[in-house]
C-alpha cells in the first residue's frame, strides 16, 4: 500500500528516469547480467520499467513484477509494444513465480522485506533459477527510514545465502550500493 501511494503521488518518486546516479546503477546492473542472451528473465520490483527497458533486449522473454498497479501501468506504457515483455502484479515473497528462469534480477527490494520474508524469498529465488542461470542482486548499503531491514544487512545476508549454493561471478561495490551476480551450476 505504501508503494502504491508513493507512485500515485509521484510516478517517478526515486527519479529513475532522470537521475544520473540511477542511470549509473543501471549500467552496473547490466554489466553484472553478463553478455549472453537469456531465454527467460525475471525482474522483481520493476517499478516504472526503467530497468525493464534495458533488460528486455537481453531476454527472449522477460517477466517484470511489481506490487503497485500504478507503477505497472507506467512500466507498460514505457515499454510500449515490446512483445517479449510481460508484467505481473505480485507481492513478494508469496507472489514469486516458480520458474525456471535463466536470469533473475532483484534490485532495491530485499531491504523492504522483514527477515523471515527475506529468507523465504531467497529460497524461492534459488529454486526458480535454472541450472546455468544467473541471479543479480543490487542494493543500497546506506540506511534509510522506510527499510524493514538495514540495507547493508539485507545485501550481505543475500550474498551469504546465495554463495552457499552458487558461484559468485561478479561483485561491484561502491560506498552507496553493491551489485553481485551469482551463477547456478549446471546439474
């Protein structure tokens, strides 16, 4: 409900479309995705679709999720007629699709979850990633007022959890955010 209210008040409350900092984070996220073309991709918390636009050419099919109907409507508008992108209204972790997905991107969402929900979502992410698939997580590290978990703690917890069962392929850290990519081994 809080995200829906925020998007209704300002369709781009975090300035995804206009901020050079947001564009820089997207470029780091895209590099963490690697160079291959993915069959089936999943983007969690797509907001207004700015990251969706850059992920779409990397996937034959891309499913973008968000819990805000207003944000999803704007994301659909911004994506236009791209036939390989579909959108789904979903609240995480219960609305997490089963997969398998070759690429999963979780950016700026984990610290909004309570610890038990974070644990459950990470388990679902691991299960939804196809063998040989890539999981990319990017999150702020600095504290802010509406996070359910301290951002640094959420990112570090996710990295530890994923590193137990996957190979770390990429790590990029600044003072403000961190991006990590993991590859699931082929069985």
